């Protein structure tokens, strides 16, 4: 059996997860969807080496974020998922949203259309997530993902972080961005009170869903 | 038999050049690298009217130029790997080894390009070649376009070298493109090194001049620490850290550095890693000539760890926002004594004749294979070692301060005692008595402080352990349980159909609720550790209260507790940090939950009420538990005081300290209208 979403026929789903128990957990769900799980046992080495082995073995992927700690892979899941999606291979990231993870994932969020929490992962949510990915490949964005050019006001700056407000999203809420989340092109302009522009999905409901792209300085 | 050939459509030229080298600065940099390969000492890039389409770019160098064969079999050949020619050049340089794709992209930036080259040597030849890209657009395959190379006699005075003119640019260069190109050219040939005979690329643009001035400032001598780590060809490393005067502070053998890998060698080419670390505080810079602002600006432009591979810089390592050694991440995890990319500058110099490291075709760094990962491990191990040594030094410093304080205190005591001895005998006894009293109360205060320090150490340990547990449980066991449970539910429903509800529904729901409670606990711990919550700023009190209540909701439901939220009108705020308010409410809710275990009515109720009176905000948390029992209301705030077996007795102490830090007060009542305890927090606010 396979899943047909637009022109994508999905039969084999790559499971990238360092914990054997959790890997099996994904396997059960995928089997219940009549899909064929392709379990990656690891170690997966570097992303550059690994990514070239992915094509041809699967049509989609589900991926945990924390892969480096256990030595299972030389990269974290967000990077892999973003890379696959940018290659038009639907991939879904499944992780809890802790602050440190939000920072890291934000760097790749543009190419991660859908993120699931571990407890949310079931056949319906996974199928929906794949549909969202494929819709984005076709240029159809969910309202919460549609990027718009918007004003980014810098409120404060410290050594590692920049605190910004997006009046077009929520003028009351301060968003902490790591410097790495901001294009180096505009680093020169970053100071308290500076007004920058970027493309941001201002339809997002939560702060951790926001992604920033195409920064513009003065 | 008929012979046939694979031929390439002219379209491929555009795709190869443009798709593999997306940015104009990187493409132009390839032409500058060609000049380096030709042993040029100087290479000038002149931008002419490039702020609009139709402009031109001239790249000229004083290198060895090209003979006819070199143009035909080298310059015009695209895609041949540089790895086949690792031979060093006349000046001993290892060729940058481009496959010609970047060059193609640069040459195609305009609609036409002319090459003029004068080879080094006795001949006075000069070769001229013009490529008109529109001819390719009209042709079917690449081979159809013939490119005539003209040989002309050059004047005696004209020196060897090459000049490329890219004409009629298809699009303009933005200010950012120019800035990026200027920075990339300045950093290309290690401006931090000391090689006066080196390669000096120059961009004729104002952006270049400013940056170049900045790069020449060289504030290395203002660094507080200079790490020098060397990795030999045999994979063994050594390192040392010197201070600003070059005096050695620490030294490491290979075994000290490679602790994590149990002394195994690094499987990568030899390398040398230098890192200059700055403590960017005003006090630290006071006695120096450079100001902290100057050094900060310099580090903002050039900070980070750059890689120089066979003499030339490899982007993007060390670019703004590139933290390939994960220095900032480690600094966030453990800030003490660690450098970040904004507080340090460094370079890893690699000499790799064998070509063990391979650059990506799109010139976006090295392929992250084993050799590169090993190189990274070497640099990271050196950083880890330096951090360990510096921490050790900081610990020694703290121990010394403790010792000095104790010594000084005892010296002061002796001084006072000898002063008392000089007091007339009549008054001496009363002064002596007063001093003894003072000493006793001071000792008591010290003892109390020691206990508090111990308490907070215990708390920190508990926090760290809880965070580790939370990370682990949220990531693994909880995920496994919830996914397996979902599978059981789905499959059982399918197999058992209507019998499922009677047989399994309840136990499955119970596990599901229990897992959610566990996850909530874990997340609560992790959220308390959020970086931003400890930052001082405006705190919207009701927003924090609502967030904490939401965080506790599943857990309260699991304990069959009903929480009533009764918040007053308005949005009161104060200056402080979210973490403090969170600590207050989370500890009070924990207390109520614990109280229900001890007894109380059959109904478990908690009420969180807020009120505003003048410039004060009141938070009143009441419950229907048994109230404070077997302990006086005064003692409940003391650290370690608990009537609950296994309780820490720390929760209310934290509530008191957090409220005090915000300029507020706390008050407790044995019973409330709900029947149990009530705690009232009163905090001054800035507005509503």
C-alpha cells in the first residue's frame, strides 16, 4: 500500500531516531498506515555523506531532533529534515520544544513546514504533516507559514542574543533570537532601536513557529 | 560503423556556473584565487558602474600569466578537478584547485568578457581572447562556438600578468555584495599572519578601505589569553596558552587534549590553531591604549575562527553567524571562562599537500567527511582543554579569596582586641562584652549564610539532576511509552472493536494521563531553565501566572485538584524576571499539592487570586488542604523546615527570597475560606 499526496507516491518512510524503542514506536504507526518503515540503525556519520544515501530508499521521512548526543549521527534532525525538504522530499521533525531546541530549529524552520511533538505523532497527524510539506513544495502555504515582508524592531542586544519585536505579529511580545538566526548581511545594523525588515511567517500562532528570511538592513 | 559524441547544450553553461555559485562575491573570489595560483603578489579588482546593470569589473594581477596551451587546456576547460594537479607553484603555493565552475559563473556575470595575458619568461607574447556569451545563446551546443585567441607582441615595459574584463553586467552588485566581496578578499590570504611576501588582493571600493584599515589594527596583543594548538602529521597534538605578554600559563600534551578519545590520534592533515580570547569589560581595558569598543568593533567584523587551507581562506568558516566549532553553544551551556565568536578571533591553518580535505563543489566549505570531523574534534578538544584549565584557575582564585577573607577577618579581630586593651580598665570590660556580643551575632550570621549557601548548592544539584532527568525522559522514555501506547490503542480497537471499551479503554486512558503528567513535570523543569526568563525586564504578571497555571493543569487534573483562577482586571507589570514570579507560584502550587496528601477535605481545591491596591499587586494562593500543621507560621519560611516526610523544606524559602528580591513581602495564614493554608505575596508594581 502507499499514500498518494498530489504527485508524491509515498511507500517507504525513513525513520531517523537514535532510541531503538522510539524507533519501533514510529514503526508501529507507519505499519498501521500500511507504509513501509525504513529503520536507520546508525551510526549515520556526517550529513553530507548521509544525505546522498537517502534518495532512492524512501519517499518521506520522520526524524527525531537530538541525534548527536548518543553518537547516532554527526548532525541533528532539524538540519536533515530541512535539507530533505529543500530537495523536495517530504520530511517531518518530531521533537519536544524546549528553548535550546527552538533556537537551533529556528535556523532551519523555513524548510521545516511541519513539526510534531512526540505525543502528537499518529497516522492522521503524520499524513497531515506530509500534506503540509508537499503543499509548500507546490507553493501553497498554510496561513501560519506564509512569509510576508515585515518590520523587525530591535529592542535590546546582548552578547549572544538579539531581542526583537514584530509589530506586524504581536507588538507586545519580545522575541529572543540568537545572532546566528539573523543573516550576517545585517549584523552591522543590529543595535537597540534599529529597524530592519525580513520575511517572516507572521500568521504563526506561537513564537517558536516563527522563521526569518531575506533580511534587509538600512 | 558511425562514431558519435556526447555534446553539451549551451544551456549547461548557465546552469553550471550560476547554480553552483549563487553569490557574485564567491564567484569573483574564484578569479582572485586564480591569480593566487598564478603566483601573483597583487591582484586588483576594480568595479566600474556596478551599482546598475551594464557595469563592468576588471580583475588584474601580476602573476605568471598564461601561455597559449595554458589558456586552451586550463583556463578554458571547465570541470576538471584541481586534485589532479597538487604540485606546488613556483612560489611554493598549493593551487586553490577550483574546478573552473566559479570562474565560469564570474565570467558569465556580463554578456562579454575579454582575457589579456602576458606570460612570464623571455617571450614578449601577449594573448587576447574575447568571449561573447550571446554567441553561445544562439548556438546549439557548446562546441559550436569557436573562440579565436590573438597573439600580439607586447611592449618591453609591460610586465607579466593577466587581466580579465567582464563587461555589460547582467545585474547590479548590491552594497551588501560589495561588502561581502571586500571582506572575503581581505580575509582571503590570512591578513593576521606575518608574511610580507604574501598575496595581497585589493578591491578598489570604499568599503574595502574601511575594512582593510580595521583588519590592520590587529588588537592581538590586547587578548587576555592566546591558545596555540599544533597538530602534527602523525595525528598527535599539543597546546599551550600564553598571556598577553607571551608568558606561558598552561601546557598540554596530546593525552591531555585527547582525553575524550582516550589518547587516540586525529586522522586528518596537520594543522595549527591559534585563538585570541578577550575579556571585553571596561575594567579590564582601563589600563590599555585600545578601548573596549574598538576591540568589540574589530571582533564583530573579523571575529570567529577562520580556516586557512594551503594559504587561502575557506569560507564560510569564521563568517558572521558561522560558529563551526560550536563555541557559542558551549558558552551558553557553561558560560564561565569560555570564549564565544564575539569575544575571540582565531585561525586554523592547514597544510594539506595530499588533498585529504575536500572542498564542496559549490565552494560552501569542506565536505564534512571523517577528515574534516577529525580536524574539528582537534580544535574543539583544544578549546575544551583551555576551558578546563581556566576553570581550574578560577576555582583556585576563589579558594584564595576565601582564604584571604578569613585571614583578614582574623587580623581585624586581633587589631580590635589590641585596641580594646588600650581602653582604660574601667570601661574595658563593657567594651569587651559589647565586642563579644557583636562577634557572636556575626558568627551566627556567617553560620546562617553558610547554611544558605549549602542550601542553594543542594538546590542547584537538585535542579541540574531534575533537568537531566527531564531532558532524558521527555526525549526517550516518555516518547517510547506514548508511541507504544498509541499503537496498542489503535491495534486493539481494530481487533477488539466494541469489546475494546470494556476491556482496555480505562487502563489505556490511565497510562495516557500518567504519561502526560510526567511530560508536564519534565517540561515544567525545562521551562524554568529558559534563558530569557532570567533576564531582567518588564514582567507582565498575569501572563506569567496564566502560563504557570497552564503548565500545571494536566498535573492538577491527575491529582483531581480543581484550580480556580481569579485574576483582577488590568495587566499589572513590574521590573524583574519571569523566573522569579514563576518560582513563587510554582512553589506555592507544589505546596498545596503536597498538602492534599497530608489530608484536608474530600474536595481538593486551589484558588489563585490577584488584586491591585495602589502601587501594590497581591497574589493570594489558598487551598482546601489541612493548612500549616505542627509548625509555627514564622518557621515555615526557614530553609529545611518541613513537616512532610521526604520534603525538602526549600519551597517557601525560595518564595520568600524571590519576593524579597522584587522588593515585596510574604505572609502566611493557617486557614483560609477554602479551609486550608493561604499565602499572600505583596509586590510593588510599576503600572497596570
